């Protein structure tokens, strides 16, 4: 990752409210200047900002490369909080300040922290490391999702790479290309690692998950994850909407007719709506669909942004899952084989749907202790044993029985209610 300022990260999806801007003694403000990740000349406004500055803050490499005028106070940026306090003091005293940051400082950078602290901010951005990486390899990136593995659990970034066809990851030591590549083994991905962008040591490497996970990479670097195969994975096609992981435009809890299936062996829409809601799929999470059948549950979790692994023993059903995933333009990693044996070595899930396999499979899943397990049962004699098994495995269990009746036409224009088979949905949550 090419940056000089590492803010303390907010949780993904948090909505930090900026503090009221601090009192400013004059026209003093904090000018945040991006140091170009692509190696281009400095922003033309940098010289003027430095000429007015009474304080310049930045990482060692940025301060060393910047012609700070003699006599101007400099502050080496380490922890963010002390720098914010010093900048606040300067602003209150009417002293213009400059913060040097890598690339586009409003992009996973220091601008958020300055705004939350209530400091008046003026930004002179440069080319971001992500834009530079895509530019170096000549790929469009309007359809890319950009995530960070810095300062947080890297599994969310990894699962984004598993779920989406084009992802850029801002990496960090210990959560870089080697670790992410190792987690992508089994997914058809091409990886690009861009090391030391904009420097004499710059290196761009195309690799595979297997090769990338077996070698060391120099920091800082950016990782691009590119899906292979399938029309939905084409990086030369423009994105159809403005949200790489938006809710599906065609909705969810789709009718059974939206899926290829055999002998009505498909989770009905009404039950699927509850099951998917209980699984809580979203970008950054991994869902297992065990005993996938037609794959309808896994496909809908993928439509909502989750990475999905489908386990199915029937070769004919495996073909159906593959066809349904392609029909809806999502990627589902297929693992042919019988659970529980087929579960060995799979990446750790955030939620598991057990659609088949009986108590042995449920026990094997519960022994792995995923945060959430959802089970759909039609046979009454299986409900109490399944509930007890989950409870004995340390889960808090909730259950609901669903009975749906759909409108059906009668002669003469009247309608009747056609009842579907009831189903019990158990949800086990780990405390």
C-alpha cells in the first residue's frame, strides 16, 4: 500500500459523524497534499501551500522528499492522535499547516480523521495507489470494488476477492499479497501485485493464488484480484450499476422458476427469504451452502455480495448449481463430494446453511463453531434432535415454522389458496 499516513481505521460500514469545525483564528486551514503514487511531479499547489505554512506534518519519506522552507516546524507522523492535537493547536493559533500524505488522502486516508476531528481541510489530491496500479497494467477499474486489509480482520477483504470479479486491496504487513493469495487458492483468480509504486524499486507482477501465496512481497504494495472466465468476470465490460456489491436489481427470494431444479427440489421462495435473512450475507462474509441442491440459497447469498462455497454430492445437482450461478451472473465455488468429509480444508465460514445430510453433517458443522448455522427441516422427527445438537454445541437456538399458501386460479375467475409444505427453520447463533 502506498501511503504515508495510516489512520486508525473505522469499522467497515461505520458512519462516523464529523465533529463541529474548530474555531479558526484567521484563514488558517490544514492543506492535505497527496504525494503521487504514480511517481508524477508534485501537485502544482504544493509550493504555494509550503510558502504559507508554519507547520508541516508527514511521514519520514515524504518530509525527506519535500522542499520544506527553512525555519518551518515539521512533525514526523507516527501515531495519529498527537498529530491531530498539534494540528488543532496550529489552526486555533491561525497557523496554516500542511499534511503530506500518500496518493489521494481522501481515499482510505487521513482526510477522514481530520474531518472527524473538526479541522478545516483543503485537499490537493494525487493519483491513488489503486488508480496507479490499474493504470500500470492497463485495466479499467470503474467496476472494481476497493477494500482495505489495514488495521482490521483481513478476512473481509479476502472474502470480497472471493465474491467479486474485480477487487483492489490496500494491504498491510501481515495482511498482504501472500496471505490473501493463500486464501484464494481454490478460486479461479489472476492476481496482480504492484510493489513500491512510483519509486525506482517499482515492480508489477502477475501471479496465481498458488504462486503468490508462496513468496514474500515488499511493502508497500497493492493487490488486484481478477476473476477468470465467465461473462460476469470480464474486466473490459462497464459496470451495469454504481454499486459493485449492490442489492440485486432483480430482487431476492426469487421464484422457483428463476432456478433450474429437479422434481421441485428447490428451497421455496418464502422459506428462502427467511433462510437468507438469517444467514446475513453481505460483502466481506463467507457462506457455506451444504447440500446445495439447486444452489438457490447460495446464489442469493452471492447476489447480496457474500462469497459462497456450495457443497453437493450429486453430480447432476452440481451441474444445476453451476448453471444457476451462471444464469444469475454470480460466482459460487463448487465442492463436489459428500459432507462431512467434503468440508475438510475449506476456508472458515461466517455462516452455514445446512440443507441436507442429516445429523452427522449438522454435528460436523457445529463442531467447526461458525458464528451462525441455519437449518431447514421438513421432517418433524428431526427438529428436536437438531435443536438439541445445536444447543449442546453451545449455540443459542431460535426456530420458526413457516406455512405459506399461494393464490391459485379457479374456474370462473375466483381464486383458492394452494398450501405449500410447511418447513421449520432453526437458527443457531454462537454467543
